[in-house]
């Protein structure tokens, strides 16, 4: 890494990204990039504001390497509806602002953008539509992590559903703990949940496969909680008895 990218803050400019010499003692600097292998977790608090960034890195571990941040403002988690994250299995949660390992500029620019908006970023409708499309696809092609070079193909109906279940569970968990979303997002999410339940009904579960069954069970629980919160609990019930 040739450049030293820094997250900086001034009262006049707010949060911004700047390239500075390594080892700088500029008082505006909150956090600087690095390229050291290993794991790191740093909490960055923007002065004078209730805006907290937690930066997580794990470098030098192949497809298990990652770089992402979580952001909260006024005690609410911001979300990143980057639909490209649906191409990755690991470390691509909806509440992760993700960049490829060592791509600090991409990460910092996402953080700066979210700071300026003071809200979640990305196109939620596109994310939900693409996740729904995965339910109907013949196969799912993805990377295990952001440092992976080889794709993985899943075409078995059960494992495809497990991939979607993992993404859907993460999405709904964030919706359940965050403030109310716009009605359009709620409606689109509800349609996704109902479509997921329709696919569940078509499954033939192996009672001896506790690992996979528990993943489905955990997702169904979160789907139920989300639908109850939207006063649609009976629709969850009807989806299995109709």
C-alpha cells in the first residue's frame, strides 16, 4: 500500500478522507490505514456527534481475509444495501460497510458517504429484488470471501435456500432492531418473506441433518418475528396451512 489514507474530522468540514504522510500527528486525524497482517478492531468516535464507526480488519488469511466497518448514529445501525454483497458468502452482512482487504480508500469513501447522508446507503429495492431473484434461480454463483479468486456454484435446491436464508436472516435482524423503514421497503421485504416461505414448503427436510435444519429454523423464527412486528403474524401461519 503506497498511500496512507486517513479519516479526518474538523468542525467546519465534518468527516472527510485525506492522504497524509505516515506517522503524521495532525490533530484532525481519527484513523489511518495500515497493511499489517492479523486481526484488528478499532472504534472511532466522531467528535461532537453521536456517530460511531467500528473498523474490523483481518489481513493475510486468503479468502478468510476481510475489511469492513459497522456504523451507528443516534444508537441506530446504518445499513449498506450494496447488492454486490450478494455475490459473497462471508463477511457481507447488510450492516457491514465492506471493501476488499486493504482497499482502505473504498472503505473510507463509503464511511464518508454514510456520514454525509446520516442514513443507510445503497438501493434497498434493488437489493431485495436481487435477493428474491436468487430464490428463483437455477444456481447461485458466489465467492466465499472478498479475497477469493475462485467462484463456488450451488445448484442444489436446499443449499440455494440456505444461502438466501443466511442473507434474509441478517436483513430481518437488522430491521427488527432499527427504526421503522419506509412502507415501500417493508412491503418489498414482506413479499420476499412470503416467497421464501413458499420455497420452504417445497422442501423435504432430512431429520438427521441438524446443522442445516437449525439454519432454516433460525431463519423461520426471525421471519416470524418480523411478520408479527408488521401485524402479519397470521399470514405466517396461513403460509403453512393453506
